[in-house]
């Protein structure tokens, strides 16, 4: 009897492994097909640059965060803009089909943005950056101020810190580097331990519990559309090790809007405080909650503030 029961358990486990493997292979097939079916690649002095575009109207450069690519840039643009803006969403260095060169810096990435805009025949843009898209967006405004008429930072990394909380955030970043290096690991964690992964992503359970259906769907897209992660792993490592802008942002004269949640445990609130105190005339809009998923948790407010900021300074732009 005991041997028969053991055989049933083994058979059940084998069937479960088969089902999980089939689901994984199906999802990876769809994910790879999705990222390969869209996006354009151009050559540049900084390597290949992949990007996509959409909408019509004032041009906006949508800069994705860690774990992203042009597809996350598209998601960012659609979450905060409408069809009356022409958005450009590049894949940053090491993401999807954009080249990563050893020794590359966020300054190089800023120059790559300028090359992309030259290729598209666009002189000036509004810039909207998410998470670790912040450093290169900030340096774009430092190095090429004539190309940027407004800058919006959503939950962005800006400056290094020696605070104890920063050590904990850095540990999360190091763990994410490992997770993003393996497609099965990322897929399995986000399918079986999604709540725990969202905590790792800088948003505790109270943040997600307050979300409505549309907000939850945006979170699902953010998490699921990072599959496959291996084509993004070099970019994640680059983000985690490259030097942040720090005090250099004092040179920015671009009108800057900073949107950040006080309970963000991945890109800590000190980033927003530092940016607001250092960039002349910067406006900080703080949220008591939202974590690092502020884009989804406060999507209507973030969208309204972003569009108003862009339009205000677009009208003042020569």
C-alpha cells in the first residue's frame, strides 16, 4: 500500500513538473516573439540603439527603468501620456537589442539619446524617466540642455547615499541582478511568489492591496512584460554598478518635475529630496504611499501632473 501511494505521489509530481515546464516554454515563446516583432535598430558611435515610437504631437523621450527595454518605455508612455504626444522609447545600453560596451557610462547613454534624436530629425523633447532611467535622463539634461525642454522623474534614482536604508536597497538591487540573469528563475518567482517579488521591487503588501483593477493590470504588465529577462541582464548589471549623477545635477536648468513615494524601498525617497534641493527650480510632488510602483498606484495623478508639466513648458519653449 505504501509503495503504491509513493508511486502516485511521484507520478503526480512528474505531471506537475510537465505542466509547469509547458507553461514556462509557452510563456517564453510568446515573450521572445513579442520583443522581436517590434522595435527598430540603428547603428551609432555608441553601438546599436533599439527604439520604438508612437502617437503624434509634441515629442517625448520615454526612458525605461531597470529590467525594461523599449517595451517598458512604451508602457510608461501609454500610462502617463495620451495619443496627443509623440513618444520615443529607446532600449538603454544592455537592454534587448541595444549594445552594451564594457566601460560605458550614463554620460555615454545621454549622448546616445542625442544621436537617436538626430536620426529621427527631432531637435528638442520632453523627457519622462522611470526608476533607473533617471541617471541617464538627468545627464542628458546636463550635457545636452538645448535638447530638453522639460524633465519628469518618476521614482528615479539620482544620487548615492550612506544611509542604512540604502544598504538594504542595495542588497535588493544585488539580488535582482541575480534574478534577472536567469529566465526560469525570474519566471518562476514572479509566477509562484508574486507578492514577495513585489516587496523586493520596493512595494509592500499595503500598496498593492489598495490598487483597483486597472492599477493591478498595469502592475501585471510591468512584471510579466520583463520576460524574457536574459536579454536585459547586461543592462540590469550596468544600472547596478554605473556611477550616479550626484552633485552634477546642480547644472540642470531644465524645468524639472519629481514624483516620488515616501515609502519607496528600492529607489529611496532621499533621491527625490536630493534632486529637489539640488536642481534649481525643481518641483517635488510627494506621495505618502505607492512604493516603487508609484506609476501604477497613483497612475491618474502621475499622468495628470506629467502632462501638465510637459504642456506648460512646451508653451514656454522657444
